[in-house]
């Protein structure tokens, strides 16, 4: 009995079709890993370049201010490091979210949480352009590890597993097999286990190697996520092989088994997630961007109409910020008009953006529940979450960015609004952005439901599959159990 | 003779309960997807209509402000859709739906639905009428073809038929035509829904165009199903058993429908990488500041403009000008921005074109990619249509900016900047009137995928069936 898997492995290794399937899958997995790694490298390069440019820019301004204060240079009309409305008002600082655990498994574009967010006194991060990628490419979706493991791998599993017993029945060998003393059920299970290992082990190794290479510097955070993902992956693949076993137990021909299994793939991987999506979208609609834009413009136009009132209100609340010099028309506009208006705007627009973030999170929560209906959906959601695409992470980042913007404004508020000259201390004491990782319980709470859904699906399918396989007969059909 | 074979095949297939169930399922899913698409389309039209009205109203009633700030406040327009978008929404989920028309910047489609709606990216493809017809109809065509010949060979029917004097070639053609008649059932039903829907949903002025688009769309999908059927029949004839033929057909389906589209896009991106947004913006700013093709950057141009304007008006300095120099400056800045934008955007477009060539090269082996491009093109939801609207919107934006700059030039004198325009001034900017391109234009833009699909449907199918007739042994 113990030798059976070894014998099955040898048989499988000898079949050219099986070898070809495994080689093709490994090639595709490697290509998916390459795409994810390339995308991540590009993002990291972009972040490094933005950070370097930010450092250089502020160091340059500070050095210019030192020169100016020492009397070695003269102040020009524009670009003065001493005037906050020239040096700081338009400046944007690059903010990064806390690193995701397994970003390399996804090349999804546009990323739901931007990898880089420019924030300054006048920025509004409510309307980011998605990127320049050809929309036709975006529609097809990325060829990444999530695509390979979620949608392609089950198809390969079904192709490898569709004839574990039905092929023998078709060739008339099933009765002979059954007469050898080993129950057909045991044969089916050992064949499936061998095929499972043949697909799971190399794929898992490629994913793990990619994660280790790309996330080496933050392995302590990535490791638990990698373990959780591998566990989910194992359960997900087990579900599909268990389905193949169940169908083989009853199918009389490979053709019927293959068609039935492909229909199941279409149902579980395409139809159910789409249906679930439609239902969830009905119960928890996505944030209405168009209404968001109209609200944005309404507030903007209203504040513009009441601009004098807004300016008066600001200086009445902060009399110490009244300008100490009479500015020119540009300064009057940017400092005494636009700046107070921006503060008033953000206060009024914040509930709209909060409602939009809430809508995203509500939808994500419902989708996680819907994952109970389809292991593909559960696995997709789990993978994307570990890749850093959960809306909760986006909200946490945007909240941190808002808080940073508040501190940034507060730091320069007095000098900017009163048009007092900046000093080196203002530059040296400027606030820096830091975002702490999500609290561990909140972070892992999100993965419980998809993992549970995968565990239940796999356990149910394996239980059902083993039960049917044990009753398998040389002729097919569960009613023939026991001969 | 083959007409007889085709009739017999049609009757036999219709008697097959499994096929009837498969057809009923396909039709059910197709109708459900079309109905969902219809509801989505209507809702989208309503939302866009009310959004555009709101944005126009906001432009008209923005109150007093500087015309240049009004140009920055700008306005919004949304991508108009043809009625056929209910069947094939194409790029809708992934391309932005709105364009913000503001001063200095070429608009870019923003507010991408897939960014906000997580339910749109749950499957390997977006579910729509066209996806159902192409993916599931394609699967049915391949499976029917793969089973057709080998099952008759294995059961001995083929031997009997040939013994009655029917040639293999005639039998094969007849059998393929009979199966094609079966596939015409879901295709015909889809045709009724598509043409009827397109005519019903389109305004009267474009109804004929919509009907023609719908007709070509049905024919395009028909060609895809025909090709897949022929491939299935060839596999069935050339491979030794139904089991092997079916496995091969499923492998073809996975390769063509699941693997090839993403692989094509990924390879296109590898072959011609799209610049990042920040790299693109840096290039635009660089060209604006530093100039190109021997022309100086903006600062040098502004200096020359100042000198030239002072000379033209015969005054001592800009402050003595009888017109508002800031209006002239803004006009020049916008014109220079437009040149820079056109240059950089043309570069981006050439990258898109290179990517399209990679996709079409792969489409030569995977007809689904070509069929999908044809379907989107006819539904008006491909990049060519988005680009057409983008060009019209950009023209409108430049004109709007020009009007605002003219106000500054007319109403001010010298170097003064501050002034206010009123709601009456904003009303002089008429709304964007956009004429959608015709079906002829659309067909012209999809020449390559159309040619590929036609080549598959004629040459490749001919070669396949000839090969099948030669290789087939009873």
C-alpha cells in the first residue's frame, strides 16, 4: 500500500503529457513571478527617486536660506526660501503606506492603495489619476502569481486529475485494477495525492522563493503572511483535486469527467464570484465618484463666492496670523485667500471622502462573507489582502496622510499666513511622515473569514471526494458502490 | 450530398438531451448577462447625464472669479456610450469615465470604476453578454467539434456512411455545417437581443448606424464560433480518440480564452513598457521648461514674447500696453503646453500602438483576441473610440481656455493680473457637442483584427478542414 504513491509518481513522471503540463505550469508561474517582481521593482525605484528628490529639494532650500541669512546671496522675486508661500505652499512630500506583506504576488493596476502619495498644504488626494497603462492591457488583468494560482492552476489540476479513474474505465482496465486487491478508492486517492504534490510543491516553491528574494529585508512581517498564503493555497488546490476525485468516482468516461469538471470551474471560478459580486454591489454599492466630484465642485464654488467671508473668519479665529506686510496681488490671492479657503474646503469635504472609504470597506466585508460561496472568491480576496489591496489598508494610509497634512500645515501655518520669514529652525523642525503597520489583531481578523471559507470548502470537498472514491466501482456511478 | 449530412447532423444533435441542456444553459446565462448589461447601461447613462448637467450648471453658476481660475475650475465631461455597450462594455470598467477639462493640462480619463468597485475584478474576465457568447459559446463550439467526428468513428457510424458512397470531404463539410446550424441558435438569439437592443436604446439619428454595428458585431462573433467549431472538428478528425480530442479541445480553450489574452497584454507591456505617470509628467515638465527641436523653453519664449509685444504695440514697457498682457501670456503658455502635450502624448500613443502590434501578433494564434477587439470596436467601447472622444474634448478644452484668455486680454491693460469674470462670461462657453464616429470609421480602425478573424474563418478553416479530410481514417 505504501508503495502505491511511489508507483503512481513513476507512472506520472513517465507520461510525456503530464511532464509537459507541469513544465508549462512552472513556466507560467515563473512568468507571473517575474511580472510581479518587475512591477514591484519599478514601484520601489519610483519611491526611492521621489524620496531622494524630496531630500534634495529641502536640503537645497535650507542651504539657500543659510546663504541668504549670511548675506552671501540676495533674495529674488520668486523662489525665495524665506517666504513660506513660495517655498512651502506648493511643495509636495512623497508619503508611502506601510509596506504590504506580499506585494510581489500581485501586479494589479491601478493599485487600490497608491504606493506613493504626494501631500502638501494645497493637495487633495481625492482624485488620483489611475496611471498611463493602456486600458486594453488593464482590462485583461495582470499576468501575476494571483492569476496563475487562482485561475490557471485549478485548470491544470483538472486536466491532470480528470482521468484518474475514468480513463481506466474507458479503456476497460478498471475491472482489472479492482481485481488486484487494492480498492479503487485507494488507487484514486493515491493518484490524486501524487498529482496534488506535483503541482503544489513546485508552485509553492516558486512563490516562496520570489517572496524571499523580494521581501528579504522585511521577512519578519512577510513570513507569517507567506505561511498563511501557502496554507490557503494548499487548501484551494486540495478543493479542486477533491472535486476531480468526486467526479472521477462516478464518471464513465474521461470526456464526461473533463466537461463536468470544466463546467464546475466555470461555475466556481467565474459564475459564482460574478453573481456574488452583483449581489454585493446591490447591497453595498461602490462609492459614487460622480456625486463626489459634484460635491467637491459645489463646495469649491460656494467657498469661492464667500471667499472674503472665509478669509475674515480665518483671521478672526487666528488674529496672530494676520499678515505683517502688504502682499502683492499674487500673495494676497495665494496667502490670504486660497490658503484659508483650502482649510475650509478640507473640513467640509472630509465627510464625503470618509463616506467613500466606508463604502469601499463595507463592500469588502460583504465580499469576504460571499467568499463562503466560492473558494476561488475567498482565495482571490485573501491573496489580494496579503498583497496589500484591502480597502482597510487604504483607509489607514489616507487617515495617516490626512494627519500628516494637518501637522505639516500646523507647522507652517503661522509663518505662511502672516507672511513672516522662515528660519532654518522651521526647516529643521519640519514634521516627517511615518505610518505604523496595522495592529496585528485587526490585520489578521480580515484573513480569518477567507481562510475559514477555504478550509470549509476544502474539507467538504475532500470528505465528499473520499467518500465517493471509496464507493467507486469499475463501472462508474455511486449507486454501484460495493460492486 | 453534404446538405443531407448537415440536415441529419442537425436532427441528431437536436435529439441529444445533453446538448439541449447545454444550449438552454448558454441561452439562459446569455440573456441574464444581457439583461444585467442593459440595467447597468441605463443606470450609467442616467448617472452620466445628471452628472454632466450638474457639471455644466456648476460652470455656469460658479460666480465671480478670475477667468484663468475659472479655466482651472474647468468643467467635466463623460465618455458617451453607444447602445451596444450593454452587450460589450469593453473598456468601461477599467478606463476612466470622466475627463476634467482644465487650464494647461491635456485631460486624462479618470475615475476608473475598477478602482472603486471591487466586485468588477473578481473573475478572470468581466462578465457581459459578449464574454458569455464568446467564452461559453466558444467552449460549446470546440467541444461539439471535438466530439463530432471521433464519436462517429469509434461507434462505426463513419464506416457505414462511407460505405454508402459519401466522400469523407462531403461528410466532413456536411457535419461541420450541421453543427454550425446548432451554433446558429444561440448566435441567432444573441443577434435578436443585440440588434433589437441597439435599435431600441439608440437615438433615432444614429439608429441605422447602431443596427449596422450590431449586425457586424453578430457576424464577428459568428466567425469566432465558426473558427472554433472547425478547430474542434479538425482535432476530432486528426486525433486518435474522443478522449484525446476532447482533452486537446479543452487545452485549446484554456490557451485561447484564459491564457492568451493576459499573456498577450503582459508580453505587450514587456515589449513596449508604458512609462510611469511620474516619468511622463517629468518629461512633460522638462520639455515645457527646456524646449525641444531647437526651440527654447518657456522662460526664453516668454522673454521673446514680451519684447515682441512691446514692439508690436510701440510702447516702452509691458505696463503701457493697452491690452492685458497676462491674457497674451496665458494664451502663449497654453499654446506651448499644447505643443508639449501633443508631442509627449504622441510618444505614449506610439507605445500603445507597439503594444497593440504585440497583441495582434498573438491574435494570429488566438482568434479570440481578434474577435474581442472587433466586438469592442463595433460596440464603441475600445480605445479608438475613447481616443476619438478624448481628441474632441481636448479641442473643446483648448477653445475654452482660449476664450478665458481672450477675456483677460480684452478687459485688462498693461501687466495687471487681477480681474473677475461673471456668470455671463461663463455662459459664452457653449457645451461640448460631440458626434460619435460612424460604423465605417470603426471598421477602418479595426482593420487588423478584422483581417485576422476573416483569415482564420476562411484560410485557416479551409486548411484545417482539408487537413482533417486527409487525415481522417474510418
